[in-house]
């Protein structure tokens, strides 16, 4: 662990130089738990009570959490294949002053596999356990996102109604061979105010297969510029509050 760091008891967060850093967002698969998040391909994923509490605490205290190993390789490869096929349709987005925030990446709409994943029982169950509110996928605000070196997502809040909950599933992550402190393969959570962009409260790692869940409309967040040799493909989704009829 880096000098000047300390672990927060009961969490997977540490404080490094005054900044919260997710050291490990892996959810351990155990046998003796009370919450079972569905079944896929004959294997049952159990989510330990402690891990659920950790994820809830992370969302409550810093607005975001990350979860690893929640989805099997079959599902991930199906989504990767769809993202790969759809990449030819991806269009560059913004990066101009006309945007509400600076943003440079390529986006394209979701296909059958992406929609099915984001509206499936498994992801909805995870969101229900963590957030306890009825949510509906906003298909038009959800997409595949492709970042390459030089791309970034500037500090912003997500749409207050259309995107009260943000979900990101990292599908493909290519790291640079160069050892550098700078990387775009992290998500910075800045917090309730954009005033301290250069000193984010939380740094979430970007790892293939990991899931990010956050209250993106209430917590400023950003992705720094991807460096040479860094590439990222993700499914990025927005959920709004489901209003009862
Ligand atoms: Fe966002």
C-alpha cells in the first residue's frame, strides 16, 4: 500500500493522500449467504451480506460502487460480440463547446443482447438490493461507448430524471505498456460539487467485466483522458425512477 494510506474498516476503500481509492471492488462468491442473484449457465452466484452492505455503504457515502465477477464469461462474451459488431455504426460525440460538458468518444445504440442484459432480472435484482427503488431502463440514453487514446469524459452530472442511476459494465479494457501515473482507465467521482476536479473523492478502477453503479445525477464524475495504448469498450446505461400507474 502506498505511503500515507489507511484502510477504512469494513470497506474496500482506503484513503490515499486524502483521496478515497477503491483498492479492490471484487465481490467474493461464497456459499453461505442470504441473497442469490439469479442463476446463469448452471452456476449460482451468491452475494455475501457483507459485500452487499459494502456496496450499499459505498453508494451512500461516495455515490458510486463497483462490483466484480457478477457476470459469467458467456454473458460477457455475448455483449462483447454485439459491441464489436456495432462498432462500425459508432459515431463520434461532441468535444465541442456546444456540449454541456466536454466529451470525446464514439457511441452507438444497443442491440438485442445489450437491451436484454439491462432489462434482465439479474441486473434489476442487483439494483433493487442496492437502491431499493423501482427503476426503468432509459433505452435512448443507454449505449455502447468506445474510448481510444485521447478520448475522455469531462466532469458532469447525469440527467436529473432520465439518469438518476448510472450503470456501466466494462467489456474490453486494453492497458498501455507504459508505466505512468496518468491513465484514462479510471472513473473519478468528484462528489456534490465540481469545484475540486483535480482532487476527486473517489477513484474507481476500470477493469474488464466489472460493473459500476452510481448516483450519477447527484455526484459529479469524470473519466480522464485515455493515454497511448489505452482502449475501452463499455455498455453505459441510464435508469429513471419507475412511476407507478
Ligand atoms: Fe455520467
